[in-house]
C-alpha cells in the first residue's frame, strides 16, 4: 500500500495521515485485505475493468462496529496488493448502502456512460441495496474508472416495498442477451431473478427456494456458469445463510444446476445442502465480474468473519477483512458435481524463505521445523496416516491451532480451541471439520496462515475451512503431530510470505 494520506468522503472529505504503525498491528492481516481503520463486512462490487480489480466493501466510515453502511473502495492489479481509495458510495438522506455488485456496461446499454474515448462506450455500473425503512435496489454509475460515482436519478430501480429484499448480483447472460439480477428474499429463503436490457427497467423472471439450508436469512446470492469436464457446464447458485451454517452462524451454501435465462433448476434434491466452506469465517462471498475471457477464471472472496462475533473481534483500529481470493472450479466426484476452491496463483509472488522436507517421519520433520518461526506463511504438504495427523500452527506455550486430517472419520479440520484469545465470544472457540471425498490414507493440504487467520484447502480445494485466530505474536512455531500410530510426511514445503502492505 502507498503510505501517505488516506481520504474518506462523507459529505466532506476527511483525510487522515496513514501512520506508519498501521498494518503492523499484532492481528493485522499481512496478505489479506482489511481497511486501515474502522469496520468492514461483505465484499461488494467485485469487477475487473481497464487493468484494475475493484474491491468495494461494506464499510462504516465512522466506527469500528457495524453501522452507517457505505461502500469502501480499493483497487489492485493482482488482487494481492491493494491501494485504498475514498469511499465510493456513502450513506445519504437516511439511506444506507447495503451489499451489491458492479458490472462493466460495455455498450452503454444504460445510456449512463459518457466515455470520452470514441472507440470505447463503456462505463462501470454499481447495483446496490438502498436500506431505509425497507429495502430496494438502486444503481450508480462511474465514468472515471470507478474514482467517482453518481447515484442514478431514477432510483430505486426495483422497489417492492419489502423489508427483506437485498444484495443484487448482476451479470450479462449471453444466450438471452439480457442483464440478469439475482436478489435475496432473505426471510422467505428464496432468491428472485430479474431481467433487464438497460440495467434500469427490470422484470421479475422467477424465484428459487426454499431449498437446502433454510434456518437463517438468505443473503448475498451469486450465479455463474463453470465448466465441469468434457465440454459439460453447470450453473452454480451460491446463497449465503445466517445463522444456520455448517460451523454455526454465517456461512456459504451452494446449488449446482442449470439456468436458462429465466429459471434455475437444481440438479440435486431440495433437501440436500452443499457447503462451500466448513470453517466459521467465510461469508457473503461474491465472484468477480468481467474477468477477461482470455484469463477465464471465476474468482471469489468472502468476508472473513461471522455475524456471531464479528463486532467483538479483538482488533484495533480496524475490524474484520476479506478472505484470500479463490479460483472456483467444478469437479466430478463419482456422479456428483462439487465446487472446489484454489488460492489465486498471484499469491505465489509473496513467497520468500522456503523450506522443503520429506519424505520423512514425524520426528525427523519436526527437527527440521524447530528453527521455523513465522506468523505469515503458506504450507503445502502431502501426509500419509492411518489415524490422525496434521500441524500445530502458531504454536507457543500454551497456544496452538490444529489443522489436520483424520483418516477414520475422513475429515479435515481446524481446531482453534486453544488458538489464543478466544474468550471475547462463547461462539468463537471450537473445532470445525469438513468431509474429504474419496478419502484414503493420504491427504494433500495447502494452508495459508496470516497474523490472525488460517485457510485450509484439502485435496486441491475440494474441502475448504476458513477460520480467524488471535494468537500471541510470540506463538510463531510450527510442528507436525500424529495420533495413534505412525504418519509419514511425503513432502512438505513452507514459504514465509511477504507483507503486501
Ligand atoms: C450480509 C449482509 C447483507 C447486507 C449487508 C449489510 O452480511 O447482512 O445481507 O446487504 O450485510 O451490511
């Protein structure tokens, strides 16, 4: 990040000196996005345009707990290094700016683009929920690469007079040549699809739900198509739910099926729930719009927290942040099609000091790890065990976070019961496990450890667990452990990661 001035625009601009101690705080994520100060929740408006990845985010410019919701803004050329920009859309006239998305209006279908380049008619359009005594959908446009935004005069563009109607995600549907908006009817556990030719006039198309997990509000839906294999494709409808997720509180479920431009059809029984992440801290995920076809990746990130305790996390002067961006894939496992997530390759640019171990027994591997001390690293391992084996991360008496594999239960897990500060909420400590499909004695684990988080990707992202932790800065050791019998480290690579700030 460029050190210097950080400006917030809220009525008038307020500029603060970005003190050099910012981003060095004990729990400050070193390679995840977090705002310099104050509160953030959902990622919003993820769009790639003219060489920049935009990250807007739910932001409270006035405090470090939820409130005064506005869209904070940052840009990046690699989704790893972020540059802070002023607030893009601010709370105004009693209306908060809730979650939403952004698209490139390539051919000025909205008539709102005033691009000065005669060969390029495009501009950025943001689609968000205006929250007052009820919720409606509005749009805003930017003709200067997202630097300044104007709310459309004809807002709201959809108003059904509903209290729980939010989080519009818009994309261009090639086949029907129409903009599609996916929204959440949160309390009804439904998503509602709308269609439009100009992003201003919208027609309701269909509803999907209730299905899957329905014990909490449905929020922040997303819909995109992914290849499976041999020319097959499927649509993924992602629906975040709070509370009632697999690890408790907030989490992401998804449906796999078909979308014909009007209606989503679930491939699976409505009673089946698929979870994208088995940890407690991955919510309100959103995928990038307009990543160039030559790149072709579908990449998403999620809010790295949980509504059960987000407002109480022990950090200062900011609160919460985003997960690492992940590439989404569909994988065929037997007759089932499941979502897999892999960390974006760009993160490899942060790799520093490297340690390779293996093949080795646990004792030998631990001798090699004795000199390793870090709070910020990437680990890639293949382990063979007939019982339970894994890592003690961020270790320092009496703290440790376990991340491992249990061959008997065919699960991977993160156990943060003794990870450090856990007592700020009774909902925080615990063990979060996810099934490993096609399990045998061998497991491949890819783990990203930051100053206050662990993200575990098992078997090429087939099972993912994301958890925050708040260990003491001196808990920076790393060990392998094995229960009940022998385990072998087939290979282990650890890279210390450089700070992006
Ligand atoms: C999800 C959410 C959204 C809403 C936003 C408000 O975390 O509740 O449904 O738009 O946060 O900040």
